[in-house]
C-alpha cells in the first residue's frame, strides 16, 4: 500500500559556502494513524506528525546535511522556532501538512539552514533598538 506523502520546501543556506539561499523540495511519508499513535512518547504527547517529525525524517532518511535545532521537543523552550508557510511556530508542537514551506526565524542571522544565531538578552535589546532607530530614520527621513 502506497502512503500519502507530505511535500515540503525547506530553506537551505550555508553562509560559509553559498552565495544565495535556496529552497530544496523533499517528499516525506505521512504517518499512518497507527504510526502516529505509537509515536507519542513521554517527551511529546502529540499523537500526530509534527513539523519537527518531518525535519527529523529528512535528516535521518533523505539528507543528513540539513541543519535545524530543537531541545525539549514538548513546546516549552522555543529552540525549534521556525517560519512555516509565513507563520512563526514551534515546530515540535505544530502539525505537519502538505505543501509546507519551512524557513528560519526572521530578522536573525542564519548560521546554517534553519539554525539561527543565539542572542543574549543584551544583544536582543541592542538589535531591537537598532532596528527601531532605523525604522524611525526611514519614516522621518533623517540620517
Ligand atoms: S524543542 Fe523546545 S519548544 Fe520545540
């Protein structure tokens, strides 16, 4: 019996090698209801295939060069943050669907693929202040 696949486009960019970012398309098998029921663990009680499951499948079975990050796998730490079809989500608690586009978090430096630079609270404050000043300069046309 053939399984339904999930088609997913993933942002790929290695600043050390690539001139431009690109998207790579993958097809990942959708979990059957039975597989989804048995996948739930003490760490993740979701009985469905998540975006993080899709990334895990790509990394483990199709393309081990894909970089992404996660930690708690239960929606608490935010380490798996990504933009899916234009919406910022925690990929470990977001259900996978067909025709997904997965990108790194916006406005942060990409380390590789979906991994972005980690900022300290001080750096984030400085970044926000700089971005706000730049927006004000643009809006009021002063330099
Ligand atoms: S891995 Fe911690 S919120 Fe997803």
